[in-house]
C-alpha cells in the first residue's frame, strides 16, 4: 500500500507540473505566423534578313517546410488546450507579372493573332518544263488592325518577296489567300490584307520607346515552317536602338532594331515580339546565325514600323527621296579601278550605275564618280548616304554632292525626286 500511495503521490505531482506547464503555455504562447507562399514569375518571351512561356514559379522552400513541420500551436493543441492553428489562415498569393497579366493567358490570347505566311512562286518542272505554282518559303505575320471588312497583317518583306500568291494560315488551321498591299525592302516590312471575318483577335501595338535593357519579352512565330506554328520563346531585351547593317533587295540598309536573347529561328521572321503586357513592340526580322553565335535575335521596334505600315496602308508604298544612282562602297573597289582619285580619299561611294531619266543624270553625275560628302557632311559608305537622305531630307529638296571625278573635286547640285516615280 505504501508503494501504491507513493506512486499515486508521484503521479499527482507529475500531473500538477504538467498542468502548470500547460497553464504557462496558455499564457505565453502566441500564434506564430507561417510564411505565406511566395514565388516570382519569370516572364519571357520572344530572324539576318532573309533567314529566317515558360511560366516559371519557384516557390519559397520556407513555405513548404513550415507546412511539413508541426508548429508550436499544433503541439499545444495535441496537449488538450484549445489553441487555433494559424495554418487555417493561410491564403495563396496571386502570381502575376507586375504590370502585366498572367503570361500563359497573354500567350494564349496573342497566339490567335499570329499567322503563318506561305510564299508561292511560279517554278518550272525539271521533268516537263511546265510552270507551276509551288511554295517557295514560309514565315510569320501579325494581325494588328481591322478596318471595315478587311483585316491587316504585318510581316517582313523578305517573307513575301517574289511571291505570285500569298497564303495565310490562321491559328485554327484555316487558310485563306492574302492580298499584298505594299512592301518596303529597305525596312524589310510588308502589309497584307485578308477578309475581316478572320480577324477576331488583334494584337495591340505598344510603345517600344519605353523599353529598357533587361525587360522580359516573348517571341511568337513559326520556326522551321508551319509544323511548329505559334512557337513561344522567352528572353529579355539585350539592348535597345541597335543599328544593324543588312543587305536587302534594294541595296544595303541600316536598321534600328531591338536586340533580344529570345530564340529566333528561320520562319520566325514577321512574328511578334511582345512585352510583359502582351503588347506588340517588335516584328522579329533578323537572326545572326554564324557558327558558335547564340542569343542574338533582332526585331524592328514599333516606333519605327508603325509609320511605315500606316503609309503602306494609306498609299500602298513608302515614298522616299530618290537620286537615281546605283552605289558601291569605295572600300569594296580596287584602287586601280579608281583612276586618278587621290589616295587620301578613303571613304565614300562609287557611282556604279545611273538611271538615265533621273535627276542625277540631269545634273551631270557619271558612272565612276566618287561621292564623298552630302551637303558638307562626310559620306562613309552607301548605308551612310541613304541614312542622310531618308532621315533629314524630303522630295523636292535640293542637295549638294561633293564628288571626285578622277583627281578633280567638284560640287554638283541635285534636286531630289520621289522613288514612287520608278516603282
């Protein structure tokens, strides 16, 4: 009996200590806030001319670890005390792109505005010699405007150049023939028109001048043909306002472009570059594809393509000042072909050909002349001459060209006419 009583007294003592501990727990324990689930969203996004989302949520491990580990309140509850676990108060944090919307939704909506463009050309059969229309290449395009019964598509000039027929493949697989409204080789832009009934979804054009290096972008297009239509790639703006020299069917040109590391492949040309709001801020147009080079894609910014596109829609062409000469860079011509041109003349352009009904012919410019300055401004090469003409001058302006004809330096005045006269 003594042992039993002693055991009861000991158990009573233990129970008293436990109750005291529980009371202390009631007084001192405060709800411990669990970390709410957080994550960050890596939005993403996004061909040389003639070439041509991943929604990543990285949850904080603290959140899951806290859910996995019993909290102080849970332990107290198990001891019989009426503690409320704060786990029931956890509310999920909405994942967003900050100023933009949900990336998957942006891509889903934008993809319906991206079309495939098939360039059909007349080709002769090697067996019969008969001419027939066949697909010569594919690219991408963007539905961006609807007016009356018509819808308009932006694409690249090199995508549709030389086409006898242009076919557009829509997001649902339906195909329709497109009309070429106009094209501008020097900016590699073209505008197509289709029936407005196919344009239920249009991309809103954003302001590319607001872009900064490091911003996330999304590229959508049809790399390697229509089998991979509306492929989405991600990247950032690597640089804005890059100047790239390119060869076009109208000669060498310099384009102002957005540089991105989004993957752009042959067939992406004419596709969309979107910002984090889903706005169209670039037309994918260039791809440096040299061996060993990666992460260099380029797009024509909206601030540059919209004036050209609007002019094409309104007039069917882009009017520019016209001299009427074909040019070759001085540095590309062997010195023995330049005759007596002084050796200290190291920059400029050589007149390789002349339109005989042009203002250049009327002014007396001849083949072989070397142009070194325009209105007193040095001319480095053909691209530099075109830049000075198109940026600062207009049709009807009178210019002064400094030229060398052999060893003789002279100045010739030329009145600029319109390129529309020869198109």
